């Protein structure tokens, strides 16, 4: 087979077509730019670059952020002011100012629902496609550009708006309020996907991140899958593929995922980090594009163990059609050079 570029290899795999070797990918921000990164790209590591595809604004509400110092730390409070009242969230940035810990979530009690739902319904979207085209031009054959569309409604609630503990309280004490919030988020997603259907990309990823121990199968089937299925239909009508980020335990809802219209199961993480092996994942999702995340814990092992794990993965998915191997989680800074090269060494040997 003719040698493929990094981008061509990913495109072929996403469409279920043969590739010259197993695609190996990473989110482009996971490792720093420099000579070592360039060498990995030349060896076949594909840079994945994502954009939201839309700009968000409020038609009538106002968003503000106040920054202040307390106890020697920088704090950031975001506030949304609405005709129904104000709602806020508090963040603590790390020393790099690139990552923020959410110290207080948006929903802290019953009074927060009405203004937050009002703000969600007041959200308007406009296309933001030029940055995508510029990235496609600058990245060229080194990588693949796609859209990250954010969390599905229930995951947005659990991860960004409430947190797991508050979600548990709200589900028990104020389910009507919680599901009204869910419905507002679903309406917002419908407006988002109307624009994303016209984006100059072929793949749109929803950040699922479902946690089996929090959701359970019934809630996953009843509340997580329906919005994803609806957005998949909108994307398919526009000739696009839908990917969903599923990096946790998936055995409990494997049959439901397999029966869903989702095209690509991205960040599927095998044992020893989750409850499914790569062989079980390939068997359960044989009609899906399986985009696996190399198990994060193994990066801490020796190069020999990384090679053996890669070999096991490649053998389990052979002949390898509809499969990509990726890095979707953080890798310790002292490990990525050794680990990534060991993975590429094994792919080189296996795919000769």
C-alpha cells in the first residue's frame, strides 16, 4: 500500500478504510512544541487540533469575571446577571494559569435554577469557522482538525454546573428543577448543532465522559444517549461523523453504545485502567470506529512494558480496520518521550 500522510491515515481510519499502518494520535497540546515533537510527527504521530466552531454570547444577559487575591492565591469569580437574578461560579487557577479548579459550581441551591435556565435560553451562537480553516492550512498533513462541541446536557450538569455531590442532592430533593435545567441545555444544543452542521470539518466530537458509578445504565440510556442520538442525526444529514469521548468504564452500557447511531467511540480506554479489555471493546463495538486511548497508567512503566501493551492492543484489533490508537489523557512530562517512541517502535514492527 502507498505510504499515507498522518492526516490521510486518520481520515481513512475514520471512514473504515484500509490504512498503511495503525494511526497514532495525540491532542496537540499534550506535549510541547520543539525538536522532539517534530521527530515524533515525522515518525507518524498525528496532531489532533480541535475548535468549538461557534461563538457564544447572551442576547440580554451579562457575563462578568472578577479577579482578586486572597491567601496569596489568585481567584476568579464568573457571574451571569439576568432579569431573573445573578448566578456565579468560583475558580482557582493553577500557577501556570492554564488550568482552573472549580471551587464553587453554578448551582448551589434552588435559587440558582431560574437565572441559570434563563441564561441558557438566552444564549445565541454564531459561526466561528475562520480559525478552523487557518488551523487546517497551518497544520497541513501533520494533523487533523475537528470540532469539540462540549458536554452533552446531563454531563454538563454533573461536571460543570453542579459537581457530583450537589447533583446527588438535587436529584433526590429537586428532580423537577434538575430536569428543567437539562431540557434547557438540550434546547441550547439544538441551536449549537444547527450551526455546526455547516462547519468545514468532517468530525464533531461531543465530550461524553460518562461515569458508570454515578449514572448507572438506566440514566445513561434515558438521559445521556437521546441528545447524542439527536445531534448524530443532524450531523449525518450534513454528511459529518459524530465522535463521543468515552474514557471510563463502559461494560455496563456496552450494548447500548453499540446500538446507538454514534460513529466513533473516542478515548476508549482499556484495562488495566477500566473494566473492558481492548479485545472486549473491539468485539462489543465491531461496527464502530474504535479510537482507543493508550492506558495512562502504563506510561509510568518501562519502555518494554509500553511495547508489550502496544503489541497486545494491535494484536487484539488486527487487521486493524476502523481502529486508531491515541493519547487523550495527560502523560507525565518525564515519560512521554520514552512512551511515545516505544509505541511508535511497536507500530513500525507490527505494521511492516
